[in-house]
């Protein structure tokens, strides 16, 4: 695969950011620009592939309906959710993990139409 020159215009802020990052990485700015553009395009392609796969699943009837999503979102204001956030913010991942397990059981029960976890 060959390489070809390609000219782009950058505003001053973007140019400065690119040049600063290039200096930090001890790389030419053009190399970072190519890497950034490649990453952006690969991300867009991957996102499109995920969307296409999700649409195909939805066409087959495999999707989560709005009622289930609403039920899940209602759990965000629960005590369990608050314990997850508190455990993460205070540096206690074991507490956050335990709270997450309980929270997932509550979400599952809500989505299956039960009052709470078994």
C-alpha cells in the first residue's frame, strides 16, 4: 500500500495541540494526524457495523422495548444505585461490586415484571 500526500487546513488551536502532542511523543505531527484520522475512521466503521448488527437483530425481533428501558432507568434513583456510586467514589470497589450485584438482580426482576429479586 502506497502513501500519498494530502493537505488539510487546521485552525490555530488544533495545530498547537497537534504540535504539542507530537513533541511529547517525539513524533512528526503528520504521523500523529494520520494515526488520529485512522482511529477516527476505524471507530466510525466499527460503530456502523454495530448499528447494522443491532438493526438486523431488531428485524428478527431481538431487541429491548421502551417499557423495559424505562423500568431499567427507574432503578437509577435507587438506594442500590447510590451504594454503587458511593463505593466507586470512596475507593471501595468491593462495596461497589456487591451493590452492583444486588442492583442487577433488582433490574432483572423489574424487567421480568416481579416486585424484587428472588
